[in-house]
């Protein structure tokens, strides 16, 4: 693609975006599919190149794929439709020191929800009549191998992350009737 753009003299004025779907667990955490909220399945590749983007650099700002559209609008200097929910990644791609998001909110069907700040990830499971909690320090444990949710010294962190989870639910409008089984079980059953 880059060679073709160079040959057509379009390489200096073209934004290129490469992204992918989320990955399969391929055995991580004993799983084989995408039906989870662990990092190995929620992270996706996203590569952007073009005018206004720092060359040969990496940016670890948290983002969703729906942030690509507003980013392209900003770089192309096009008006942003009012219906767009995403946030432009342009500041982060141009070297801004602050991340564009401080929280990420994840959902899988009506059985899992997670919230991740720049250090911790809380995953809540609510299926049938059971509710389970996991807490990971993604800075020191990026492969999410050590669940901290039951350790006494992390109970305040769990409580704080649950408050963030509720706030993200409300902000995302994740209380629709089809999601009711998760939130009903989550609210009715004490975490294990």
C-alpha cells in the first residue's frame, strides 16, 4: 500500500489506518474464544500513518476503535457529525502527554462487565445466580495472572473500581432491557 501511494505521489497527503478485530484467547486463561474481557482479547492493533502523526513513534493512550472516525475528521479538517460518540486521538498521535481517556469500559453480552483505569482492571461476572469479581494491576501484571480482588489490602480499590463501573454503565446507557440479566444478578448477588 505504501509503495503504491508513493508511486502515485499520494503518500505525503494520505492518512492510513490499519486496525483489526479483537483477538482469540488461543489458550490464555484456559480460553479459546473472544468471550472474555482480558487484555489479550480486548486489545486490538491500531496503526496510523500520515500528515500530522508523529513518525516512528508509539502511543499507548487508551482508545476504542470508534475513536478512529473523529480522528480522521480532525486530521482532514472535516466537521464532526453531532451523532459521533468517539473522541479524536489526534492530540495523543501528535505527542500530547495526557491520555485521551482515563477509563475504559468493556462488556460481553449480559454476563461480563469491566472497567479499567490506567492501573487497575476490575472484571465482574454475573451469570445465572452467581457473581464473581476479579481485580488486576495491569501495570505490574499485564497478563492478568494474579487476581487481587480477595486480598484485604485491595478492598478499597475494588470498592472504588465498582463505583467507576457504575458510573461507566450510566454514561454508556448500559441499563437497557437486554442487559438487565447482568445488572439484576450483579445487584442481587453478593460478590464471591
